[in-house]
C-alpha cells in the first residue's frame, strides 16, 4: 500500500500535460523536496513490472507508459511515430549526442543536407528549437524532446548508449558531448 503523499503525486503526474519539477510537486502537495523524492522512489518501485513508469530528466518528472507496451499503445493511437528513416535516425542520433547543435553542425557530421530531415523530426516532436547560437547569423540550436525519450524508451539522456571504439572502450567524445537538458 502506497503512502498518501505518493498517491497525491501520482494523481498530479497523471493529469499533468508536461513534465513537473520536483519543486512544483512539493509546492502542489505541500511537502518537502526530500519527502517528494521518497514518494517518487515509492512510485517508481510500485510501477516495476507494470505498464507505467516514471520518466525524469534532471528535476522534471512525468508519468509515461512503459516502452514494453509501446506497440499496444501505438496500435490504439494509430501512431507510427516510431517509424524513422535511416536518414532521420542518423540526424536524430547526431542531435541527441551533440545537443544543442545547429543544422550546419549536423550537416558537417553527416555530409548531406538535413533541411527536410530536421523539419520532419520537428513535426514529429522528436526535436525542438532550443534557442540561437551567439555567432554571426544566429543559427537555430536543436535538441531532443520528452517525446524523443518516450519513443525510444529512455528515462533520461543519460540512458543513451555510449559510443564504443573498435576496441570496445567508451570514447570520450560521446560522454561529454551533450548538456543533458531536455525541455
């Protein structure tokens, strides 16, 4: 049986249309951040092996369906958002590991024009604009979204696989390339 505080937090997360910060949860349910942490841990344990789970990025929390149930949810919603072309997947990988990143930086890595691919990924809400780089022309910076995490079954960007060298060692480039922010 869960605590009344965990039940209150679950109800708030259930109706929230966007991720909710720990401080906002504490204020809403009239609890301390430490109590909220304990209740979130309680909820996470309770969701083990169910169709739901808690997803977080930093201080923001969200209640989502488990990735193992994605095919059923997609069938019910009629969604095919997980169908991503190889070009889109390559572009998405560059953005996920290098964010925030400009279109020109993605194109330099991929070696091809990415205008349409970035447009498609934005329309599918897998990436979003994160601001502008303070350089001439002020190019748009792109990063991944909560929908990206949900579609790929990730709790946070820290769950992304690390790049390995041919010898099997984790490369330094992949570990420090992103700032870990998702909005």
